[in-house]
C-alpha cells in the first residue's frame, strides 16, 4: 500500500508513506497517480485529486470540504440533525440584515467568522456595539443563539468509523470559550453515551472520517457546535495507541488491491509473502 502525505506532522510513523509539499503537487503528478491513498491534502487540492485523478484521499472529501467552512458545515448538519443545531441565521452583510439580527436574537448571542479554529473568530455579542464591530469584519453574518450551559463543552474525536477520544473542555474561570488552546482544562469524567452515539450517527451520514466534534449540553440536550477536521491532540493522553496508528489501521480496511494478493501486514502495509 503506497501512501503520500501533504502534511507530515499528522502522519509521523505511518509505514510506506512519503511527503510531497502541497505546492509541488503538479510537479509530482506521476508519484501521486501511483499512490493508493493521498493523506491530508489541503482544501484547494481536493477537487483535482478526487475528480481529476480519481484518487482515494484521507480525510474524506466531505471531512475536508465541510470542515473548511462553518457555513457549509452548518447547512450539511441541518440536513441530518437539525434538532441538535443551535438556532442559526446565515445572512449576507447588509444594513437590512443587521436590523434583522438585532430584532431576532436577544442578547447575548454568538457570532462567528466563517473560517477559524481554536476559539478564534467566535464572539459573544452582549450589546449592539459588539454586533456592529463584528459586522464590520465579515461579508456573511453567522449568528447563533446563546445556549445556557455549565461552563464546559464536549470534544468527541472520530478517526475512520470509530471514536478515538472524548473529553470535556472546561472554561477557565467561567470564560465563554472552553477551548484548551484558550486555557480550558480537560476532564474525562462521565462522558454521556448519547453524545457519542450522536457523533457516530452524524459522521456516518456525512461520511466524516477524521474530525473533532464540539458538543454543548443545554438543558440536558446535546447540541453540535461545529467539527474541526484538523483537531488538536491535547486530549489524547489516554489513548492506548497513536492517532497515526488509528489512521493506518483504518486505511488498511479501505485498501482494495488492484489484483489478488496475499494478506497485508498491519505493521508495514506490505503484502505478506
């Protein structure tokens, strides 16, 4: 099984893998054509790889393209689990829509930039001045209701078709954002089974095979806030194996040799003679 990665930091230790810089993609087209799987391409590469070269990529095209845009992500989530999405409005930037938002959402509410991670680009809007400042920065308004919560949210990480990690992120000193990158703490205690079942159902329906889902419980009900295809590894300390090993094991289950072969080694990806 021949593997090529465009992101060496997320594939360290995976057997039979070689690295190509994303910007060298078209100069290395023959090597790419010869590979069985292409790992961690950037969003701009995906259409050429999947539609032009018919390559198998990991994460899936759905994981990459939906994970790239909060707007497209939310629209997809509306199709599979609308009852588990906070009330959200996606509107073009205009004076009419500024008025609509202020007439629709009571303070506080949440405003987001379309593309960002680690808690960046997420704003708690507590008054009109806050919203006007946000409105100056974006071309499209992404507005969600504020969910009452107990100061924490849940991160559930999927690789392949299984959950590899799940943990609470607890906001520092009652902070609005709970991200570990923003000072949040991690707890593995009492992760609700229903949240994990919800994530697996969504991942299966959308063909998401590498993502960290953020879930908030409000009045006892789980809500999907978003998912991040390139999730952090801060909560992976309890894993009995590495994320890279989980990725490799999953790729082995997806590998279809072009001709009859002997069994494939789970350690090297090579045929056992």
